């Protein structure tokens, strides 16, 4: 499907943990291994996104563990913020070295749900966004904004992210 759409990157999500974390992780690993073989044939790069909730891939060490299959990380900042709030996990741990990161997804929230707000309209400011982009050096940065206070806040987010990219 990705090949038909001429996609160059496919962002994956880890499996849902129902009864056993171990079983979910092993199943995710098997699926990623299989998908990575096909993706290689079509010259499609893979990234696995950090999630929130009861899925494989909530913590940074999980998403980087698939590197052996050529799968890089997609650091979702909004999901990282939720993980920091819900689990008391340090947000700084998501500042992965650049060689592990292909893409970042940038959005904000208030720590309770995945609101997809512009940075600065939730609990996170632009300082952390800048730190994330400069540290991880992603090939792609995506603003994932679904709710916003005004169109100007969305336009300002785009301009600010472009400036961060230009500074790099």
C-alpha cells in the first residue's frame, strides 16, 4: 500500500498489550521483522512511534530496540508528555541521539489526554520542542495539531518550527 502511494516512510505502532507484555513485545518484533523485509524491497524507510497507554512502544528503549531491523524512532512529543505525566517517566529520556530518530511528531497537551494542541497551548513550551529537534536531528518534523485556539496559533507554530529547522 505504501508503495502504491509512493510513500517513502511508514510509521508503525507497537502491538497492544492484552495479557502479557512479553507476548505483545515478541509479536510486535515478529511483525516488524516481516514488514522490514518487504519495506526494504520497496525502498521504504520504517519508524516506530512511541505511544501512550497499554501498547508496546511507550518508552524510548522499546522503540529503539527495533533498530536491528532497520527501524528508526518516531518520537511523538505529545505522547512523551503523557508518559511523563502518567508514569512519572523523565521527559528528557525521549531526547534520543539523532542516529536513532527519523521523524518527530510535535503537539502539546495538558497531561491527561492526547489533545494534539499547538506547542505552548498545553503543559509544554517551545523550549522543549527546540531542544527535541536540535538533539534528535530528525529528517522530518510533523506538527500534529487537531485542536487549537486560533488559526494564528497554527500559523505561528508552522513558522516557529521552520525557524528551528533553519537554525539547524
